[in-house]
């Protein structure tokens, strides 16, 4: 059950229509998870500074069970997420940062229990 959170200082009107759905499909493909399990949040117009500059930028946080736990996995994922984000947001890769967080099934609650028991 991947969680993807995109934060950017770009105003909402500069984001492409359907960006959340595009990120959902891309995440499913990149992480090899069903789109039905992917959760996406997009926050725009935020006050942000990246590398000391308030120029347009974005930060992506990717959390998931079992697929973001090694440097080798995340190196592959990073390249593919950067391709999506630079194309969708019109930002250079130097204005984007990605953070990966591995999750355990007991850390995600769903249907009144945790994923461990589902």
C-alpha cells in the first residue's frame, strides 16, 4: 500500500490536470503495486525553500511496504520518479527532491485493523 505525497510551491493552476491520477498510475508502475492500493496527495502553493532557494521546486515522499527498503531499489525508483516529475511539473531535476520511507504492515491501519492482519 504505497503512499505518495507531492508538495510544491507551484500554484495549483500551474499543475497539469489529473496530476494526482497520473502520479497514482506512475507509482503503481514504478513500484509494481496495483493502482487500487496507491494513495496520492498533492499539495500546491506551499511556502518552500529547496537548497537555499525559493524558486519553483517540489518534494516527493514515497512510503511503501517491501519495495523502498534498499539503496538499489530506490536508485531505480528515483530515476523513474524524476522522469515523471520533470515532465509533469516542468522543473529541472535539481529543483526536485525525493524521500523514501519503508513501511511495515503493522504501521498502516485499514478496515479497523492493520495490514498485518489483512
